């Protein structure tokens, strides 16, 4: 009976459950593959603007360096951003699929998350370039944004690389660079490399773990057996070892050789360590060992393909004086100095390249001392992408080579980078030869692939001392970039060769930060320029208390327009900014010019308490040339002093500005906000301006002091050459003081008509010309005038005007031997005074 009742209740429950299930909606689930998608523009358009509004820092225009970045799922990807001025923070908006790697920020940078998509990146020092690492979680195309700028991030799916099998070493060329030939003659394997994460600074290196056993070896037989035993990871030398017969010692797993102060000697050229294929980063470590090898085959070598994923760690390694072989030929491998003192000082070598590889890194306060004959010390072939040279904090490297034309450090692959990190030191002494330098020869340091970057980080030391025609630091390729940060000390001494050369589209040099000092010295330079930025859209920033001092000895003979210059910027849109209490000091001798900016739209700005001192012996101390030339000097405590003893000649002056003969392409010189411009010459003009429709503006308490000693004839202290339609405007407390010690030239000469000299709103002009002592009626050159509106060679206008407006405006002119204001009779001329103070004293012959 109980069983029947139980069956009844079970059936009743099943019926009830069935009725309940009939009331549940049917759900159909399906799935399909989804192609990578292009993310829409980030939806919260006001997020970045709100972030930017919250900061009190001066705003700059921040843009992504490239419109598109490419990467791989799960792999770090670098986003580079640049600002038109130094800023202490940027704002970055990322899609949900792209994550910021906050643990991989550059030293001195912090990241604060503002919302799900927004990040605020702060730097300890204001800077113009930011690089951040991100990683994507899925393939696709995504939009990343900063204030006013967007870029596309294209992420590819991760692919599994097929490792190549070992090849017979005899079938692969091991040729290293030959003198006067390109060291890149060996063709590299075509297999593309995954994009590496951008490294801002070398980090401390932690020696790798070795999981196998330790073999204590006292002879070469034990050494070879242990190396072949897969159960062994550490070979501990108990005695000096010598291998005299041919032996290729293959390595395919993590291996450490503990030298324990002993010496490993290979007396056969065909004896070496060969690195075999590995699927992941693998360490071959050598410590506390002296090595010696015979012949031109490297101690460690392998093919390009097999060298991938290999890292050779060195600590306390020393080269015996009898060594003749290079250390490594493994073009995709890396060498990391993980500490200790490492010496490479053998002076007789059978090869001209010591390290032929992809990356060099030093950390843990390692010291590296290299003293060699003429040879390539560190070399990376042009087909090896993203070569690196990284000195970690407090590391030291000294490189000395004997006279010759080998490039001391030569990274030729695209996206190369050298970084001297915080407190690190790199000292190079490498005398060159008298032959002209090229990208292949006669350079101390050269990065010659696309997008080369050189960073001297805070409180680090970088020094180059070369001779003859060997160049110092050369970055040549698309978008070369040099950055020298706060507290760094850089010294480059050359002879007749460039100390710093940036050559390529968008070259950029930045010297920034308190106590940052860069010193460049040229000795006996006949034609080479000390510092060169060559290429369109060049930028030179000396900011935030940075200091650049150039001492450059020239020659007495004339050279071409683009030679014999201390600092040359050539190309469309060159821009030089000296700002925020920076110091620029350039001194040249003979006919060597100081600063020369040439190209369309040249721009020179000195601002915010900066100091500029330019001194030339018999040349222009400053020349700005090109349509729409713009010189701006502004800010309290800003002081520019220009001096030259240049000989008097047509167009010669301490400061020269020229533009084409087109009124629409006229130049501008603006002096404002209590800044001071002081220009002095001896027998030539102090300032020479050749520009139709030029504007000379002295305003907002800016002060111009211009003088010459005993200039004669047309060589006025301020001379406008050939063209008229000049507007010389002194206003709003601006002060102009022009004087001479003698000579017949006028103080200010303006030719060709259509000119206007205006003093308004409290402007002050004070002129004094003692002349040559002989009273003169003027109307010609050399008439001892104060202001001379000359006839000129053009008819740019029919009138000349002089006016004073405003009760606080003042004009005072004393000409001891000629007219105070001399307006040539060829033009209709007007002098207009409305209020203000007007005093003119002159002495004419009639």
C-alpha cells in the first residue's frame, strides 16, 4: 500500500513539473566566429577635456607620434606621444580591450586611473615626449585618444613561430666588418621578428636561475662531458683549462660557467661555443672567468636564425692580453653585463668587430672597460630590427680605441635606441682619420636606421673625445631623436667633424632640466659644423634650466653658406626654443658662425628667464634665413647678448635676418615682457635685416640695446638692407637704446620708402651718435645721422613716416656731427608728434 501511494505522489509531481516547464520561454543559444572589428570612437568625448581642465600645469598640444600602431595580442606595444612644449602630464583614453602596463612605466612616471577608460600619466619632470606600454587582450582595430588627438591600434592574433633546425656552421658566412666596407655585407634571414616593447631605461638585471646540477670540472674532458650532459646546468672550473684541438661546443639549454678566477683557453681557431635553436629566452652565463682564444672566429657564435632568444650574461669576465678573437658573433642575440668588473683589453686582434649582436645591456652597477685597436666595439647589422644599447643605473662603461676609421658603436637597424640611465656613465675615446666621415666609417657613435633614439637620463654622464674627421654622436634616419634629461652631463670634443648630427625628416633634440650640462668643443675645424639638425620640421629645445655651451674654433678662410658653423638647423620649418631659465652660450673664432637657421618658416624663440650669449670673432654670431623668419624674445629676466667683431661689408653684422623679396613672406622680430636684447659690433652693423615689409616690435617693457664702435658709411648699427615697407614699433613701455662710439655711419638706416617708425603708449627711444667729428648735412650714406631714411635701390613706397603718440612716449636723439632725423628728399616724409616727449639735437655743416 505504501509503495502504491509513493508511485502516486511521484506521478503527480512529474505532471506538476511538466506543466511548469511548459510555461518557460524557449531559449535558443547559437554562436559564430566574429572577425576583428574596428572600435568606434570612444564615446565619452568629454572625459579627456575634463581631466585636462583639472590640472594647473600649462597646456601643450599633445599628439600621437604615429597615426597608427601595430602589435600582437598579449605582447607589449609602445604608444609614443609628443607635445609642442614640455608638460608634466598627459591624459590617455584606452578602449576596454587595451590595458595600460602600469608596472612598465618609465622612471619618474606614475599613472592614475580617472575612470574605466581614462588614465592620467604624470612625469617627475616636464617633458615633450611620452612613451607608454599597453597590451591588447584580443585582435582587432581600436581607437586610442589623448586630448585633441587620436590614433588607431591594430592588433594581430598571436602566431606560433616555427623554430629553424640547426644548420652546419660551415655553410653560414661569419664575416665581420672589414675596414672601409659595410659590416652589414652578410644577408640576414628574412623571418620577421615580433615587435619588442620599447625600453625607456635599462633596469637592474637579476641573474637567471639554472635548474640542473653542478659539475666541478678540472680538465677539458670533464668540461666537454658536462656541457653535453642535459642534467648539468652549472660548470664550475677547478683549474685553468686549455683546448688545443678543433671543437665546436654546442649549447641548447641554460648554461652557467663559473670561472672561479680561472682561465679558459682555446688555441684553435675552430674551437668556440655554438648556440643552437631554443624556443624561449635562454641564458648562457659566464662569470669570474678569464678567456683567451686564437683566430678570427668569435668565442661565441651562431647563425642569425639560431641566435634568436639567446641572452649571454657576463659578470667579472676578463679578456687575457693574448686573446686575438672577437667575443661574439650572434646577430639576434643579447649580451647583458650583470655586475662586476669586465675587461676587454687585448691590443692585437684578428677581427675588426668585438661584439656583433642585437642588444647590449649593463646593470647592477656593472663596470665595463674596453681598450682596443681600431675596431667596431658594438655592431648591429642593418637588417636587425630594434637594436638596443642600455646602461642601467650606476653602471660604468669606458671605451678606448686607437686611431682609425671604425665606428666605435654602430647600430644600423631600424628603431635603434641607446639609453644611458640614471647615474650611469659612458666614456668614449676614439681618434679618427683625416678621411671624410660617412655612415659606414669614422663615427664614435652612430644609429643609422629609421627612428633612431638616444637618451641620456637624469644625472648620467656621456663623454666622447675624438680627433681629425671622426664625428661624435650621429643619428641619421627618419625621425632622429636626442633627449638629454635633468642633471645629465654631456661632453663631446671633436676636431674638424660634427660633434652632434641629427639627419632625417623631423629631427628633434631636447636638452632639459636643472643642472643639465652639454658641452661641445671643436678644435681647428675648417669646414665641419659642431651641431647639425638637417631635415624638414627640425626642433631644438633647450628648456627647464638646461645648459648648452659650445666652443668652436674656425678658420680664417671663407667657406660655403652651410659650412663652418657652430649650430646649424637646415630644412623647412626649423624651430629652436630656449626657454624656462635655460642657458645657451656659443663662442666661435675666425670666420666660424654661431647659430644659423635656414629654410622656410625658421623660428627662434628665447623666453621665460633664459640667457643666450653668442660671441663670434669675424662672422655672424646669429643668422636666421628664410621666408616668414620669426625671432621672438620674451619674458622677465630673459637676456640675449650677441657680439661679433665681423669686418664691415655689405650685409655683414653680428645678427643677420633675411627673407625673400616678397612682402607676403616678411620677417618679424618681437621683443617683449621685460626681455633684453643686446647686440654689439665693432666696425660693422650690429643688426642687419634684409626683408621687405619687415616688422620690428619692441613692446611690454622689452629692451633693445644696440651699439657699434666706429662703423662708417652705410654700416648703421641697425641696418635694413635693400628693402623698405618697414614697421619699427616701440610701444607699451618698450625701450630702444642705440649708440655708437664714433664713425660716420648712422644709428638706424631704413631704405626704399614705405617705412614707418612709431613710438606709442609709453615707448621710449634713446639714440646717441657722436659721428666722426665732422659736421654733415646728411641725405647720403655716412652722414653721421641718428635715423636715416635712405633712398635705397627699390621703390617700395612713396612715403616715410615718423610718429610719437601718447603722453608717456619719449624720443630722444643726439647726433653730434649730423642730422638727428634725416629723411631722403626722394620720398614724401612726415613727422607727427601727438603729446609725448620729442627731443632731437643735431649738428649739420650748414
